C-alpha cells in the first residue's frame, strides 16, 4: 500500500465516525477513558472540545499524554477499520468563544491504521510527514 492509498484509508476511518475513545492518565496513574466527539482537518490532525471540569480535561492539564481509538461498529462490509493513536493533548487558544468549552489538538507521536478488508497487518502512519511503515502483528499480541 503506497502513501497516498494509506492516507486515503486513514481519512476513510476518520469519516466513518465522529466519536473517539480518549484515554488519559488519572491522578493515581491509572487509565481513564472517555468517549469524546472529534473533528479532523485536511492534514489528519484531530481536535476535540470538552467542559473544563471534565475528568479527562483535568487529566490532560496535569499530564498531556493520551491514547485514542477510533472505530465504528459495525465496521464496513467485510471487515474492521480503525485507528490507534498515541500522543499529547495540547490546549488551544479559546478564540474569544463564550461557550465554556476547552479545545484541544491531539499531537500524534504514533499512529496505527488497520483495515481487515485489505490485510491482517497494522500500518504505522506518520501523519505529520507522510511516511508509511507497516508491520505484521499477531492478533494474540493485542490480548496481552
């Protein structure tokens, strides 16, 4: 799969839903996962907004590391399609809005794409630079 095809597949995964599972690090070091509505721009950057008192917002204000899973159920006919992302949530300027929402951008440090309609590999995508790498993973590795 070439870079152009892979980026198109990532766009498809982003267009199939507008909700991601956002995992943050709680104050005790444990995980906290929240369903959060997101938007993506043409460069595949992700953005979300939440109320400032939300637990996941307090978590990213203390520790910006996040993990994201984007998928939809059921998947497309014939398989599963989704993204797994690791990175940092960076607070965006409010822009003078009076709605009370805090806006964030996810800065990806690692992005993986999977589409079981095509193959059983997960493809690592560098969305910032457009580089594509792939690796074969045994599904049993994900259960450990």
